[in-house]
C-alpha cells in the first residue's frame, strides 16, 4: 500500500495535480511517522543523528492509519459545516473519499 501511495504521488506530481499531491504527501507522512522508532531518553542530544531502523508496519496497521486519516477529515468537515464553512467541509469530505480508494 505504501508503494502504491508513492507511485500515486509521483503520478500526481507529474500531472501537476497539486491538491492530490498535498493529500498523498500527508498520507505518506502519516505512515512514515508511524514507522519511526521512539527515541530513547537523551538520544541524539549530542548533535549526532540518531539513525535507527524503521518499524515494519503490516497492511492492517497501514489500513488503520489511513482509516484514522479519513475519520480526522470527516470530523473536521462536520465541525466546519457546523460553523457555516460548507465549502471547506466539502473539500475535506472529498479528501476522505480519495483516501478510501486505498482501503478498497
């Protein structure tokens, strides 16, 4: 799934689809952040880069991350619509629909 995200990001960049690029970059970042190994207390404070292997996420964990991204956008959309910002809410709902295609 991560490979598909990266391939879709490249295609969106080549096609100059800026909104899609923004969305896919956010999804890749969410997955990358979940793969980060927590630092030990005090690690990296000496100015050296604390290089570490990344966690290997299974497909279910990646699906859970993407589902959380969908839920976050839908929640924000509801809040915006409640505040009368319907257009912004619709944009977030469109993003949530776009993320769902990775779950199918």
